[in-house]
C-alpha cells in the first residue's frame, strides 16, 4: 500500500525507495529524542535507502533549526542544501522545505528559490514552491505567485498539486488576489492545479472555473 502511495514502481518517481511502514508521528518522536545528533550522524540517516530514516534525519534538522541560534540555523541550511539529492520524495520535501529553507529565507535573499524552480529535478522545483508556505504564513504572498507562474507549464503532476496547494493557501489570506491570479492564468493552468486551487471555493464558482479551463 505504502509503495503504491509513494509510486515506487519501475520508472516511477520513487523507484527503489525502501519503506519500513513507520508512521510520521512515530518518526517525529524519534527525531525529538535524537535532536542532539551531530551532522555526521544525521548524514548517515539522510544517505540511507530507507525512506523513514531519511525522514527522521530531516525531522531532526527541522527541530534543530527551530531551537538553534542564528549560526546554527545557517549551518543547518547549508547542510540541507548540500544534501538536496537525498530529499527525494514529496513528503520529505513538504515536511522540511517550509520549516528550514522557507524560515531561513524569511530574512534572506530569496534568489535561490528562483534558481531551484528552474531545476531539472522535480524535488528541487517542489522545494522552491513549498518553501514559500512560510512566507504565506507571514502574509508575504508575492514570491508564491511569481514562482507559481513559472511552474504552470511544468509537466509533472506533483508540481501541479504543489502549485495548486500553495495557491489555495494564498487564497486563505487574500481570496481576491488568488482569483486575480487564476483569471490571468487559467488558460494554461493544468486541471489538477486548478482543482487544488479552488478547493475552498463555492460550488458555483468551482463550476465556473472548471468550465473555462481547457
């Protein structure tokens, strides 16, 4: 079941990933227990072929970041960026990118996201858009919309879903702004993106948008 959920079949995005079946709350408890694990030991977990070991490594980094000094946070982000190749499934991205990279870039130059969004690696593109969740929570919506517009012609379903999700989050803070974006881009927007973006709309408005998209 887990393997189907994370698409681990031949040629699929999670091919070769090994799962133990440990649930996220259990992984969080393990990460909490080992928050003091040094980077070299976290690296061993992050290099593992076992999905949950990589997840625990990232959850440790998230906790370290939340409790770290400015210097420690900078070191964690550098370590995170040095190991992007190991952040290679959607849950690994979603549980780490907003809380590490997004948090750090709240007070830093965000040009990195505009490099990642152009990457040929799906996970780096997803990291770019998911990192902006932290911006949205703080009422900063412009980077999300700029990055979303750059990803509207992406060919991967997981990017379509991520962009739609972030647009929906924008709409929770500023519905008019989300609708303005949708009105401008609906002609090229994948149906999956639109469905995610309008999830909280009224049924009448949903029908209107779904009629006009190709």
